């Protein structure tokens, strides 16, 4: 256990309890501690989705897309180079084609050539043969110059995004974003792919009213694309509010039924996940990283081609290419993480073992596509907001930074505070509460580091961040059973702001062995008695345990599927000292 780790049980008084009286007390505790006391919120059917009517700009955008489709105009989808952007782009292309579009294509900016979003440079590449309509996915809200340039070329622009807008909005023909000022759509946590899903539904409605689907054209069931929505939503780590939980649950159910796109099934296969038993974490830790590897190291177009393929063999071939890229990403990341840790240790030595409230790390050798992962790992290890920087290109004076924050500290608001206090220091920034991106000049890094520290201290009221783990209490030995594990799993999907249950308890070690070279497989018996239960501690070895015989553990209760057998398994997160 890390010395500064504080363990506390989640409070359960956050909402009124209207749950069934016969509900298992642990399940009741889990739900109430997550603010879910309304039994209707356990219904994750599609009919419970938030209505699109309050999503600002959706009607205008839908009409523009429908008119372009009906007029056989050229539509270009420009997506972001992460998993949310890739799934949203694939969804837009698949959805529009399913509704009869014959001239819809996609572009994803190469991050190393054009940078993020719809830039003027990217638009200029379209000048010789411009599309009639350009639709952004998971970007665009901050791309003022790019949108202006596109419209100057006579291109209609529809922006679909979910990032927080700045003070000035782009001059697009239509903007669909649940976070626009005055927007009353209830799910502000909608991912970029979720915004596209809603917009496609609105486009279909416009086409239906116009009689487009009469005759030979069949009206598509857009629910068949929910596997893409689920993957993008989970991979983007947006909060799983009620609406997002519906989207993810419905997507997972379709994947488990084998009704997913060949690309999604292929990504799960190369990630050694059985689609029949897929859970949200499989999307986040197996499919998502392999998709993201394309955007981090090369061109996200490879990932989108995987998601667009209707040929299982072709999809698998591309997924294997993505898997190779992901292994390369891991190697680079390991090297960069080692160097980042060395920087932090050097800083600790110079400051007398007292870390600042924030960390800014930089190395000219680092890869800009991977700095976000490094920032995330250092953040987890040191419980500080971390920004990792890499050169925009080899030898460039502009640095690209990726920020990761801790719970309770809105990193985009922190960057806005820095920007307000030091105009011109940051060239550009954007993002969310827990993650953001920015760029600045190399020579101003030290000034930025000081300004960031000042702002973080102000936001935290000058109280140093302290690591805290919230648990869902202890389980009785009788609850360590397959039936209860299934009941618990049925309350998912789990994710950001709707965390998977974490339990604590004392156990005796019956048996232990190392598997996969770096993981500890154990057989444990509850200290208060009961049947032995299997456990796995990923990334943990026997020497990492505080005791070889009796342990106090923080763990999650898993349903384990292995070689045709289903069993209960504890997934150990921490061994407490």
C-alpha cells in the first residue's frame, strides 16, 4: 500500500431510496452510493434514451445533411485521431451510407502534419476538389480558423463535438454540441460518437418525413451501430451518466450477440477477449488501445478502415496491423515512462522529497502521440495533475502537451485560469475536466510551469492532493459466489463516475503462483471462514505483498470465463499494509 493512501467507505446517503425492499443489501449500498435510488434508472432499454429535441443545433444540422444526401452531394466527414473520433467517423460514414448517401468519404488529420482538428492547412488540401458539405466529428468547436477557411471555399460546415466551447464559436452552418451555452440536453457527458448517433437519428427523421424511404429504399435501424457508440464512449472515458449507460449497455448486448461490425469483433479477438462475454472494461483496455495506436503512431485512417470493413477476414487483417502498432506503442511508452519517473525522482531530490502540487514533464525525444499515456501513469503514481510535453515535430520550438488530472480538479478550467492570468502564454488549449491538450513555445515552459502550479494551488485551496480510495465495504463469505457476482455485474456497465464496486476484506493465502511472468494467481480463504476463492493480482508479485499468509485486500468481484468454465474470481487492486 502506498503510504499516503487513505481508504474510506463510500457514503450511501446521496439520494432517496426507492429501490425494491427485497434487494440484496450490498447491491442496495452499491447503487445508493452512486446516487441511484430510482428503480427506473435500472432500466437501460433504448426507449429510456434522452430525447434529441433539446440537443441544440440538431435540427439545422439534420436538414443540411439530409439535403446533401438527397441531392447526391459530396459529403466529407473529418474526425479526430482518437478512438472516439474514429468510432464517430465510422458511424457517420456507415449511417449516412445506410440511408442512401453515395458520395460520403472521410478524412482524419495526421497529427504530425496538421495537428488537431479542422485546421486551415487541412482545409487547403481540399481546395482543388472541395466537398459540398464537411462534417466534423469529435472536434471543430475550437477550430475557428479552419471552419472559416472551409466556408470561404464555399463548403457548408456542420460541426459535431462534445468538448467545452470557448468564448467564440466557429462560424459553421450548424453546430451540434450538448455543451453549448444554453443547451438543455440532459446528458452533457455525451461522447463525440454519441453526438453523431443522435444526429443520424435526426437525419433519418427528416428523410422519413420527406418520403425518402418510400419505394425501394429501406429505412435503416440505427441501433445496429451501437457497438461503435459503446466502444467510443468507453474508450473516451466520459462519465457514464444514465444516458451513456444506456448506450453502452445496448452496444455491449449487440456485441455479445455477435451483431457487431467485423472490425469491433476483430479488435476484441486480437485483444484476446471473447465477444460473447464482453464487458465495458474490455472495450476500454483491449479494443480501445489498439484502435488508438493508429492515431498515436501513424494514421487513424487505418483504424477507421477496420471499423468500416464488412469483410471479417479483411477486418481481422487490419486489426492485426493495429495490434502490431499497439505493441510498438507499449515499447515506446515504457521507455518514456522510465524517463518521466527519473525526472520526478530528480525533482524530489532537489525539493527534499516534497513534490509540487502539479508536474510538468518534457523531453525532446518523447513522442507526442504517447505523452498523454505517460501523463496518466505518472498521475496515478504520484496523485498530482500531470502535463507531459513533446516537440510538435523534430526540432520544433512549439511543444504539444497532454494533461491528466485528479478527481476534484477540472484541468481545462485550470488552463483557462492560467490563460486569463498570462495572456498569450498558451498558444491553444481545450479538453475536459480530467484530460486536456495544449501547445506553447519551448522557451516559455518554465513560466508555464510556475503559472500552472500557482493556479492548481488556488483551485485546491493550497491543500496538497491526497490519494483516497473509496470502497463499497466488506462482503460476507457467502457473497463470494458466482450467483452474486452475476447480480453485481448486471448493475453495470461500469465506468467513469459510475465506478465498478471495490470491496475490502481479510484473507488467508492458501496457494499462490506467478502467471504470465508478472501476475500473481492466488487461492484465498476469507479470514472469518468460508470456501476458498480464486484471485488474480495483475502486475503484482509475491514480494509485493505485505504478508505471505494473511492479507487485507481491496478487490473487485469478477465473473471469470476460462476454457469453457465460468467461476467467481477476485481481482486484487491493493494489498494493504
